[in-house]
C-alpha cells in the first residue's frame, strides 16, 4: 500500500467542515493554487524560453517589468476570476482596482511575483496574497481593509515549491509541492522561542540611511544574531518563520540621492507587509511600522500604500517598539 500525504485541499476541506463553513473559500483557494502551479511552471521553463528577460516597460511602482511579472499577473487574474468568488482584486502589477464578479464574496490583494530582481538569477521569488471577506449582510463595504480583517494570507516560494498559509485564528501552516504538483504534508509553523537560531534580515546597504535610533539598535545588537538577506520578501520571511528573529525594512531618509529615499518605507502595505504580518501573528510573532503601530491595525488610505515594516519574533519587535 502506498502512503499518501495529506494535500492542502484535503486539509482545507476538513478545516471548513470542522468549522461548519461553506465551500466558497475552498473554491477560491483552488484557483489560487492553480495559479501558483502555473507560475511555478513558467518560472522553471522561463530561462530556456526567455520569459525571464526584461520587457522594457515600467510597472506602476516605477520598476522595470520582466515578462514573467506580467505573465504571473495574468495567470492569477484569470484563475481568481474563473473561481467566481472574488468581487475585487488589488494587484501589485496594476494601478487600478480590478473589478471581478459583483456577487463575489472575497477581496483579494496579491503580488504575483515578488522579489523579481532574483528572477534573472533563477533565485527564489514569491507569490503573496491576502484575503478579506465582503460584508454579506449589511451595506456594500470597501476593499481598503486593515490586515486584521484578513481571513487568510499566504505565500508560495517559487520555484522552491513551498506554500505557507495562515488561517484566521487557526495557525500558520506550511506545505511542500510533491511530484504530482500537489501541495502536501501540513506542518504547523510557530516561531521558535530559542534565540540561538534567530536571524536579522535587512538590506545592509541602507543602514546608514535609517533613522538614528534604528541604526544604533542595529550596531548594538546585530552581533547577537546571524544575518541573512535574499532580497525577496517571501524567501526572507520563509526563513524567518522557521528560525525566528527580525525582518526589517525601515524608512530610508538620509540617502545621498533623494530619489532613493523612502520616507514611508518601501514595501506595500496590503499585499506585502499585511500578508507577512498576518502569517507572523498566527505563528506567534508580531509586526509593527516605524510609528510603533501594529501593521495589522493600519487601515490603508490607498491600495498601493507603502509602509515601514518590523516583523518577526515578539521580543525583538517589542525591543524595536521601545526605541521608536
Ligand atoms: O517589494 C519588493 C521587494 O523585492 C521585496 O520582495 C523585498 O523584500 C524588497 O523589495 C527588497 O528591496 P531591496 O532591494 O531594496 O533590498
């Protein structure tokens, strides 16, 4: 008799039935999984087929577009539209809110290919998403939701083949892709309390452009921990969830080239920071911005809003909060 690992869809079906829920979320997640597998396929064949090259265009964030960025966006858009369960979507790749099914139950915020500077090197990138539920009883509600209103948030690390998802008040879980392209073997993720594995993750090239208190904290504390930085949030955060520590992307305020300053931070609130913060909370961690406010409490004013981010083990995030 063969041994079959539990798939993500089996896991989710059991979860939904245990909590007496409908199957709508299952249908949405199936479409997200299909999109992720397709992106994984395009990534793996991309170097040979030339998808990893530049298109010459600039996206709404002012970054150079790679063909795979556009393809990944189209793939996600198609699959979630096909699910029929999404009312509106926000994509990192599109300036405007994407209108989908007026009867859809969910809002989705996604970055189809995060960390794309890793692409030409065949290094890891991520597909990140957060999901909020529409107000089904009352008046029409709005897509600009704080992370605390997410019902789920997750990320695929591509092409590594891992999928991590946090379900509201039901923990953070990791799955691995198998030979049939199913994500299998749920493992519950909790940030380790033992400091010996903790790591710091930040772009060290910017450290002298951070606010003084943060630069000083780093100088004083960095030798206590290992340092790791891949430059793709999904990949860096993936390590952090297992090893513990702190990922930080503070405001850049003193750059000699003012165009390289990010006074509000660089990362996007809705489909980057809130997504990892939601996962971190379900894994026992914490996330704040540079004002000391929990990321999950921040109500976005705009769907592409930027934020500063300090996310990881509670004690380290609290240490940062105490110096801000
Ligand atoms: O926001 C996109 C992103 O590529 C993240 O995935 C990553 O954490 C960050 O930017 C890297 O930025 P930098 O190149 O400035 O370190």
